[in-house]
C-alpha cells in the first residue's frame, strides 16, 4: 500500500507546474461532393437527396482509336475543364439488336471511344473504406455495356459499385502477327481483357475518393462477364487488383484457342486474325495494320457480321502467352490462379432462352437435338442417352436445354470450384432455381441471366412483373452477394448456412423456392463432360500448316 501511494505521489509531483498540452481533435475527413478529382482531371457527378452519388462516363483509358485500335489500353488523356459525369458514355462498338428477341439490345450510341466506367456510392466521406464491387458485363464478349446495370440497390447494402465498359468482338479480341510486332512480349489478342485490368487499376488508384476500400475489391460478372472473372483470376497481370470473385454462369474451363497454335478443334487465333484483316481489306485491298486501322468502325462491324467465325465466342478470349499464359483449366489445376475466395454458380434452365438460335442451325425436335449432341460432345456421343434421354420430343427438348446449360455453365462452375482446392481460399457453389415472373414463366424457368434482377434490384428486367415474394428474394440474394463482398464468406446473420465446396462434399447452395444446402449436383452429366474435354485435349496436335487460307488448321 505504501509503495502504491509513493507512486501516486511521484506522479502528482511530476505533474505540478506543467500546463496540460492542448490536444486538437483530428480534422474530419473531407466529404464526398459532386466534384471529384480522379486520374486525368476533375469530374462532376450527381448527388441525390437520399445520399446516393453517381459518376458516369469516367475515362479509365485513352480512346482506343486510330493507332490505338487493337493496341493495349493507354492511360487516360488529361482534361483541364471539369468533365460532366452525369450521364454514361457511349457503349463500345457492337451490332444493334444482337442477342435475339429475348436479350436484344439496340437503339444505343456506340463509339470506339468507349473505355469509361461508372461509380455509384453512398459513402459520405473520402476514405470511408466501404467494400467495392466491380461489375464486368456479359453479352458473349460482343454486346453489352456497364451502364445497363443500376447501383441504387447494391449501394444501399453498404458497398461502392463500379461498372465498366471494355472493347468487344474483334475490336477487343484480335490476334495478328503485325500486332505481335508492336508488343515487347511479342503477343496480341485479349485487348478487352486488358481493358478490364486497366479498369481495375483505375479502381485501385481512385476509389478512395469515392469512399471505397482499394484493399477490399470484389470483381463480379455474369455470362461472358463471369467467363472474364475466371480469366482475370488466371491472369498474372490482374494479380493483386481484387480480393474476391463472384461468377454467375460462365467460366473458361473448356479447351481454349491458342494465339499461335492450331489444334484438332481450332485454327490459331493469329491465322483467324490474318483472315479477318484480308476480309476487312476486301479483294485486292491493303490488309496492312495501318490500313485496317484507318477503316471506319462501321465497316469493321459489317465485316465481323459477314462470317460467323469472326464473332465465334470460343475464338475471342484466347491463350495469348501474356494476359492468359496457359489454358485456364491448367492454371487452376496447378494452383497458379489468384488465391482469393470465390462465389460461383449457374441457373437450372440456362438453355430455354437460346432455343430460338438452335433450330435454324441443327433442325427441330429429337433430330435437331441429335445433331446438336454430336456437334457438342462427339467424344462421348455413344454415352449420352442415359444422361440426356431423347425418347420423346418432350424429353429431347429438355435434354437439349440441359446439355446446353451443363456444357457452357454448370460444368465450368463446378470445375472452377473443384480447382480452388489447389489454393487456400474457399469456393462457394450455387444453383439458382428461382423463375423470374416474365411472360411464359413456365417455359423459361430459371433462365440464363435470370438472377440479374435479384442481384441489382431491377426486378422488371426482361419485362418481369415482380411480386412481394420476388422483392423478398432479391433482398436475400443481394444480401448474400454483398456479405461475400464484405467478408469473403456468404454466411452471416439471417442468411442460409452455406458450406464451402470440396471435392469430397460437393456441396452447393440451391437459391430458389427451396433454398438450402445440398450436395452432388448433376454428377453423371458433369462426369461425361469432363470425359469429353479430357479426350479433346488429349487429341490436340499442332497442324502441319497454319495459313490464313486453311482455317481448319489442316
């Protein structure tokens, strides 16, 4: 006791005769207002009465026009005046109305000068460090725009939303020997993926100004946007620019095209690029890089539409040797992908909205399905009957829908989830079974992109007429997505218990009327597709000749 009193006395004596130093409170962080300084200059957005702030059409790269057509993205060109950011910029070059009667997107302004992004935030102060979600749109890598996706709903869940454009079709995916010569690495192709990476670099450098946390970035996308997620996770150029991944219906786990090598199933991308340049030039025309860069953008679109192979989905994103150094499946199998958590899945009725495209190509009914099966999975054609029965016209229709969805969506997502066991981060697999209330809902079911309205809150998407149950379900889905963005785990208060996927448990979450954890999703069908892809890769052999006039590589 005496020792304690002595210590107190010494402290009191030491304090006598000294004035207490005034401690000034820290300055409050600057508020986020309509005008924000970003790379390139000042932009002026729109501040709503509810606190939602929108900044549209912000350049994240220089216009890819003239000599920059088909070049990697360059830094944005500085501007001196305050740039109006109240409206989105033009969409990237694409055909009007592409996508058929269900997904058709038209009556838009398109321009090659399109590398812009949009920021939605409810943060009040710079440096608030809210989680960031960066959306990469779908559209088969040939259509779409970041401005199609609203931010009111997700930002109300406590995140900052960024949506970005990227070059599409042959504007964004062209390999050519002359382009190789401009590259220090001697490669070309995947310009659209480089645009996506440039957008992520812009987010890293600027998102703090909008209250976002550059160290907590979730990239997410649907269809070709989800394919892009797997490509970005595989790309060494994107490493460190994001910290979580959400993929909705798409992954690049099929056998891929190569920039400089033909296979049994494809020519090389460079060979196709040379043929495309010749088509651009026309008979006897100048097919040099300088000449085709000078051609009008509309002529490029017309040429793309002149030959189905010029817009072939499989021939767009390729193994180029730099952005994508190897097949995505190989990169993931070797554990070379970005080691970040993933939430990935697909929908139960992906194929219903695509049937209008199939019958003109393959025929109708069971005969058409037989032709489609042979073209899609020839390596296991003799084994398809049990997994995809077609003993009646109704059975054939359903099997056609299922095979399309399994090959393009269900299998890649499961392969992706299984490959995450090669790194330390978890994978969460889902199966979306909720049927949006569109016209002919019973026919379409949980169709391709049907989850988008529930993620973004625009429940009238595709002409749907939402019910209270749809609004409640949207609150659940957006809550899961944003919980994952915040923590890297979809589990949380009020959310369904969701185990991570492993090869042993094959766990997935059904998201629908019967929401809950289940296991072993369509295992027989997945095994058949795995067998077909393995056989296709085993049969790959470089062609003896790979000239532009031999597109089949033979």
